[in-house]
C-alpha cells in the first residue's frame, strides 16, 4: 500500500526545524514528544482516526466494578453487575 504524502507531511519537517531554532523550551519539548510518537500519529490519521478509547473505557468500568465488588458474598452478584452495566450503561 502506498501512503500518499500530503502537503501537511512536507511542512512538518520545516515546522520542526523552525521550532527547534526558536529557543522556546516548551515548543522544543513538544517537537521531541511528537517525534517520539510520530508513527502512532500517522497511523491514527491513516486509519480514519480509529482509536481504542471505547474499549479502554469499558475495561476501566469493569475494573471499577471489580473494585466495588470487594466484600460481595458470591461471584454471581458481580456477574449480575457486569450484565446490568452492559444493558444500562
């Protein structure tokens, strides 16, 4: 598969160069962070801005329900709580 290079991709190195020579510390840190995460950023735009945010939220909710379940007398009640959350988030 060929990745089409848009004008934004060509202006990025120019922006990085100007930012690094600006002397502004926060901007230099931002360029450093963006360069470290560049593959993930390009993948985000390449794949129609697909993220795993909904799955992360669901996993966090399950973790929260599990922490709330300490002290339950049986596992069946915990499973009922999971099912209730799935039906009524």
